[in-house]
């Protein structure tokens, strides 16, 4: 079997091994191929002889899939699979297998890392101390920005899958009241500190709103000027889900006028971020470069599960198939 990994660098920049894949055939790893369908010729040239292709963000659309006559298997080095035309793959009898859940602990941790930075400004105070402000201070203590206590705050959670449920537990541990919006509420999770509510009630009552929902027609740009208008003035917004859930211009406007006190985002609508993204020049924005998933532990799980998906396919019982 010939195995081609089209864009392996982000998952494995050199600190992990591809050996688990080599058990099933000859492996060719490209650090980067392309994020653009316009580069179909390059993608096809690299995958043309492959029986199995793995991709993270390199697109495999209908044209590309049809140009790969030997292709029998597509592995996604991620959970999301929007870069692959799964319907065309199904028509060709090609299973497309993803890796669900591998990054959940890291995303939960990063969600709160963003929130703590927004509330405590650790980086700002660290830099202040190292620049000499504390040793030259007339007082034993000082703060360069307001410090926000989480205890007793209303934490709004949009989405209640495995990540959302874990985020809720952490929020409860900090003494926050969790308000959850999901299309399919499971009332068994309700308690004195967690309630399922309507989306409008979540917007109007939450001090912090964290997004953990999939990107679909209902969620695309659901955070816009209309929904922001329903939010508390001074609310904090966190997005570790998908960039297009935000209308980025509306969010930037809300930051600049003070309607939102801070926005923390690990994802944006087009990645890598474009130089004209309005969030880059907005006030009180905290941006990280889509790294919530990227701990070594998460990436080890990603490669292990991806290799096991390939093993299952070779054994005739494919799993984690997104186009059954």
C-alpha cells in the first residue's frame, strides 16, 4: 500500500513518529501541500499513486478525488472533515475517517487559559514586573488593569458536546453558574449550578459566553450585531470552536465601542489569518493561532487514532467513518 500524508507538519513538526503508519505500506510525508483548491494540480501530483491519503487542511474536492484512480481510503488528521467532498468519496466507495475527541482536554484547557488571561492579565503584569515597575512602585501591590473574579459569574455555554460538558464542569468548579444552550438539552445534567436556557436568555444573562458548537448553517455568523445587542454590556466572548461562527466585523465593532469587554479567539474565518481581518486592530482582543488542539499529548492521540483507523480499514472493518 502506498500512503501519502499531504500536510503533516502541524500534527508532527518532528517531535513524534510516523512509524505506526509504516506498518501498512510505504509512507511519503509532505510537511505542507496547499490549503487552496486552486492548487489542485500540485495536490493531484503528490497523491496520484496513493492507495491511502491523509490530510489535515489540504482540500480533496470532487475534481481532485476523481483524478486519483488508485485512491481507496481518506484519513482526516483532525475531527472536522469539511475539506473533503465526502459525498463524492462515498460515490467512489472510499471511506473517509476522522479522529473525534482527541483534542478535547486541550481545548478545555485553552478555553480557560484564554479566560484567565482576559480576567487576570497575567502577561501584562509579568511584563510590567520585569520592566521594573514593581521595584519602583511606592506601594507593595499595584494592578495595571481591572482583575475580574469568576466566582458567581454567569457562564454561557453554546454547545454541549463532550467539550462543552467538560468546560461546564470546570466552570462549576470555579463557582460559576452555567447557562447552556443546545438544540437537544439533556435535563439529567441540570443542577443548582447548571441550567438549560433559550439562546436569548443566555445572551442577556451571561457575563462570559463560550462557543463549543459545530459550524453549520445555523451557527454560521450567529454572533453578529443582532445577537451582540442582546448581550450584557461588558460581556467576555470566547471562541475555540470555528472562526466563521463570528461575524468578525460586527465583533470588532462591539469591542471598539465597549459593548464587549474582551474577545478571546483561537480560530478565525480564514486561516492563517489575513492581514485585513478586523479583529487584528480591535480593542481588547486576545488571539492565538489555532493552538488549542496542539499539545504534544493531543497530537500523539491524533496520530495513534489515525493509524488505528488505517489498521481497521486494512482489516476490513473501517471505523470513525464520516460517510457511511
